[in-house]
C-alpha cells in the first residue's frame, strides 16, 4: 500500500504542466489521508475526530518538512 500510495501522488507529475499535475496529486493525497483516518477509526478504536486530527497533523508536518527541504 505504501508503494501504491507513493505512486498515486507521484505519477501525475509525468504531466509537463506543474499546476495541471499538482491538482490531481493534491486530490490523491486528500483521499489517502481520509482513508488512513478511516482505517484508524475502524480498526484501531480511535474516535473519528481524534483520527482525523492525528492524520491532519501528521500530513501538515510532512508538508512542512517537504517545504523546508525544498527551500534549502
């Protein structure tokens, strides 16, 4: 699933235009985070709100680190 998820938001960048590629990549990431949140709620006995907040915080941290790495 990790490889499939990585391919899902990386493959759109084969499209030459940056913004045309970024739009589906963002959509895929949102779907991935929603699915992770659902799995945490359904199978790990986490409340839906806690699962969503934990996944959103993790996603924000990963995004921030990516911005920092990309800016250096």
